[in-house]
């Protein structure tokens, strides 16, 4: 009889444990062979400006790991044979069954890695990251689809040339991503420069009339040297020219202006400063030497070891300092105000 009760209680305990795990998901069991996500259908990637508002759809199958988990999907592209070393992120989201973008949106993304107005061969994949904190020994699991290779043709963006009075050489430009008359971009100007905007396709010159954009309007002048973010709408004639200073602040300058001013790489779309001599201590990135502007980048937790070649940043007043050892560094910053900003800080003398 005693053995009977021991067996009975053991069975009841096992049943309770099994029910609890099924209900709470405390002990996910990953299947021996995970079914990775796959790209099922690719759209035609001969992109045309005239079809800019049309939609293209990537059809994919989700991951099946044998348990429910929080998952993020990444649709990625690269030149054929690159092995996703120079990856272009086409999409990030929590679902992947149908990834829909407009032709203009996709074109603007692919211009980061492919030459305009020529046909290139590209590799695509759908990758996923499963988040788990249920005692599996890792914080996330990653799976990728088979690589799909296809031809890609992207079109060049319509532009306005920035014609600086007295300047020679190829002019800087601002572009429209959606071919809708709204142009935007970063332009580097010297103190005292004045400029107009030229539409080279239609031979129209824009200046300003007061605060509005105007055909054959007055030249726009700047007082200070540096990078400016120019926005111009040739349909509703709105215009904005804002100084855009990206700076490093920290122990290196006693946490006060003037910040260490970064330069901008137009092609790479990142801010950089080379051979920066930093002391021991913290640093952050901020906009226009003010904590209350567009961004104030630090890290979530500086008590954990960082990969200084790829530091994820958060834009928040309570973000923590990036802690540095004294040395000379090359620094790059990729700004994404939607949440995926990052930086690299590597020794100038490896």
C-alpha cells in the first residue's frame, strides 16, 4: 500500500508539472530539426520610377522551432557571393508571411548596395531571431533561410543640385525617395556660403521668398560652417535648412560644449571621427550640443561587455555612458531615430 501511494503521488506530480509547462511555457523544448523560415516567392525586382507607388510583395514561411517564442524577422540582401558581409536590411518585423513595400521604398533601400540604372545580381535571405529566457542557456536563437539569387535593377533618385555661389566641381545634392516633390539630404557648407537649388531634369532654379521655396527666388545664405539638413518641397513650396551637428560629449570635454564634431559619409550614410584621443571614462553622442534635441545616444547597460565593433545604442535620457579606456579611436555612428542606431569604436592603431 505504501508503494502504491508513492507511485500515485509521483504520477500526480508529473501531471501537474507537465500541465504547468504547457500553460506557462516555462520549459520550451526545441525540436531536433528546426524548420527555418524560407522565401517562397520573390517579386520582380526590375524597379521603375514610373511604378513608384506600386507595391511589391515577398512571400515567406515562418520559423517552426517546436515552441512559441518572441521572434523578429529580417529580410536581408547583399551582392551575389558577398555572404551577407555587407548586408542591406530590407525589412524587420515580427511577421514574415507577406512583406509588402512600395517600389519607391524598396528602391531607396537597395540603393545602399547596388548601382543605379544597371542590372545587378543579388542574394536575398529571410533570417529570424527567437528570444528566450527560459533556461535554455542562450538569450536568442538564430535561423536563416536558403539564399535566393535574383537580378535587381534600381533607378537613380530624382535630385536637386546644391549650387553654391563661386564653387567649382560636382555639386552636392538632395534627393526625393518617393519622386513626390519632397527632397531632403545632408549638405556640407562653409561659413558665408550662399546657394540655390537646381532641378537638372527640368532646368528650374529654386531659391527662397521669405521662408518659402520659390522658382528663381533669392539665394539661401548660412552663417556657420558645418553640415546642414536641407528639406525642400517643389509642390507645396515649403523649405527648411537646419544646422545638423552630431557631436561626441563626455569626460573628454567635461560633459559640456563644444562637443567633438563628427563628419558625414554620404555614401555610407554614417557619421565619423577618426583619431579621437579619449581619456578613461564615459562618452555619448548628441545633437546640436544639447541634451533635449533629436537624440541622446548611450547604451542600455554599461555593466555588460560590449562588442565595440557593433554597439547597439538607445536614444533616451536614462541611457548609460559608453565606458572607454584611454586611447586613440576611429568612431562611426549610424543614426536611426526609429530605434536601430549603432556605433563602432575601434583603435586607430590596431
